[in-house]
């Protein structure tokens, strides 16, 4: 199995892809791979390995083992080329021949401004249609560009060889949403506007934009997180049960109405490297949405995401309608960093006659060591899926296009400035304290 990574010295490769491949290698899962790491810089094999070592130490979920890392690094070849130079693809083709590399997976961990050159370059490789291609967001510089890129890919590769990544689909607890919803009579039968008062989806980050100023300033939180990851969570939470998940998610997107929006920018953002000093790009976004169908009539769904907040956390909170005289039941699905499920319900206060007490069932899945060991990182799961030609954990182009047009159609208000906490909100945040 061969994987060629275009953009192997970029942030995505260093923070997510190589650590995930190292984990797979350590677990001896799909360990029989060769990685052709393509970059523009003139680096020796050793220089490249020295570049990825500290990142694997920092970001791989499995602890770093020098012997395993040395073995792993023998599976990597650093290959220098200029992505916009047509002749370099002819040389790459020669390299594949010399090394008897035939069918393989290309991973485009690149800024979309390189996509056209790389796709053009693919035409210089033999039997390109036998390969797979994995592509990362943003899938184009705008919606029109996405359509163009998708069209060009479809001319070169069979449709089912093109994998559109949304790494949130590889997260354990996002996959678990379907089981929680559809395999519990308790929730399955009450998952509608008659029983549910509101839903909150929060994806908060403590980090700023790190070294990604140029990319981020052109995207903002709406395109970086809402358009893809958060709309994936929202649609999985609200779709009908179906064999065809992409279609079920599309049905929700088509009925989604964004009713209110609030944008923020963290203080100091404009001084970040490669950010315009007058930038109005949002680093925080909060949306109130409705789904105009029978199941979700008048149920507000809040999405919020932002950088440089007090903590890193992704959670979904489903607030059920309160019955007269008693507090709402709450279901929390904890996605990250802790994985788990929390349920708040009412009982009679022990010893009292009519008083109600609110109690909790709190299941911390990731507090159990064996669960942590058995839970792959999103990118590990996604690599495994591609290597085995499974498509379930990937997005569909139709979904991407629809979400992108939806986000592009938003009239953006001017962002307010915040410092770690958000001064305004479209609704009261439900925050559940835990003891872990
Ligand atoms: C990426 C965004 O898609 O997801 C980043 O571009 C964001 O800005 C990241 O930080 C969050 O991913 P995770 O897996 O750390 O929640």
C-alpha cells in the first residue's frame, strides 16, 4: 500500500496525518505501507524525519517509542518537487516506475490554490484512474472553484475513488450519536419537537489560529468549522434513520434555516502573523437555526464555535421540554476531549413527600483505559477506511456544495471583540460540571 502526501511539511500533515500513521503503525494495523512525503523544500530523509519526530511525540495518542519510530521512518521517503512545475510530475512518474509503485492513494493536504496544478500534474502519471485521491477542506477557494475542482477530479478518477474528508466523521462520539439516538427507545421515540425544547452544539477551542493566518483570515470560523464539522454534527443529530446517511443528511440541510447569527473576534487576532491588520474575520460564530420539517418544527438549534476560549471542548446538549413543576431532562453527549454521555432526570427527594430532586447518570467512556486504547483518532480511522475502500466516514460532494452555498449566503454582522469568554449569546449556555 502506498500513500503519497502532497503537502507533507504543512500543519495538517505534521499535527494530524503523521501522528495518525504512526499510531496505525504502532498498533500493527495497516503497517505494511510506504509513504511518499512530498514537499517543496530541499530536505534530506533525515531532516524530514527530524521534522516529524517532535510532532509525533506531541500529537500521537500512543506514547512515543524510539524503536517503533525508527522502524516507522523506514517506511517514509521524502520526495522534493515543485507542485506547479509540469516536468516534476513526469519525474514523479519515473520515480513510481523505478520503485514499482502502481495503484496508490494520493492525499492532498494542501491549500486549494495548488489543487489545479496538482490535478493537471496527475495527467502526467500513468494509469491515474487506478488510484484513490483524498482531498481536504477547503475544497476550493469558493463554491465555483469547488465545482470546477470536483469536475476535474471526476474526469480523472472513478467517483468512488475520490474521498472528501471531514475528519469529524471519524470521531468516536460523533459516530456514537446514531447508536445513542436509534438504539435506545428512550431517545428514539422522544427525538422530536414534542419532547425536545432545544439543542446546543458547542465546539470550543483554547488555541488561537496557530500558524495558519493566511488560510484562516480568508475562511473564518464559519467556513473553517461551521460549514463542515458542525453541520455534520447537526445533520447526524437530526436526520431520519436511514441506510443512506448522505441522503438523510441532505434532507436536513435542505430544510435548514439560519435565523440569527453572532460573530466575534478574539482580541489580538489582527496582530497574528499573515492576518490583515484591519481584518473583520470571525474567530467565533454562534448561530440559531431551525429545521423546517415536521419532526423539528420550532425547535431552536444553537451552534457555537470559537478559538481562544477558556477551554477546549466539544459537546452536544439536548434539552427536553420541562413537565409542569419539574426541571428539564438534559442529555449531554461529550465528544472531546472527554468522551461520554450524561443524563439528568428527576426523582422524588428521598424522605420528602412531594419534592423533586434532579439527579445525574454520568458515563465517562474515555476515563476507562481500555476504551482509550481501543478508540482510534479520527485520522487513524479515516486512513483505515481509505485503505480498505470504505466510504461511510466521508462526506459527499453534494453535501459539501450545499453547505458551502448556505454559509456563503449568510449576511455577516461585524464581529465583536472578546477575550477568552463570550460577552453575548443567542441563548443561555447550558454548562454541565463534571468531576473528571
Ligand atoms: C480543523 C480546523 O478542520 O479542525 C481547525 O481547520 C480546527 O481550525 C480543527 O482547530 C479542530 O479539530 P479537532 O479534531 O482538534 O477538534
